[in-house]
């Protein structure tokens, strides 16, 4: 029997915050500030993920680039 995961549900206000942070990330030219925005976003997303979930900064950076 395959393992079924519960779908991830992120509240609408968190999704809007994620979208705003992604816009800020793409508008920023300073690499350190971009990393700071991504790290803040990572922290925001981890608060709404199941315990034990691993989300690396590189994952958030890739997500930002894929969703551009």
C-alpha cells in the first residue's frame, strides 16, 4: 500500500506573504539581502509544515526561481 501524505495547507495570509517576499527577492540586487529574504521565507514556511520537515535555504531559492 503506497504511503499517502496529507496535502499541505498554507493559510491565505501566509501565501500572500510568501508572494510578497518572492517579489522582494526578485527586485533585490544585493545577494546578501536576497539570502536574508529567502531565509525569512524559509522560517515562515516551516511554521506551517509538519514536524520533522526539512526545508533548506537552497530549496527556497530554487522555489523562487521556478515560480518566477
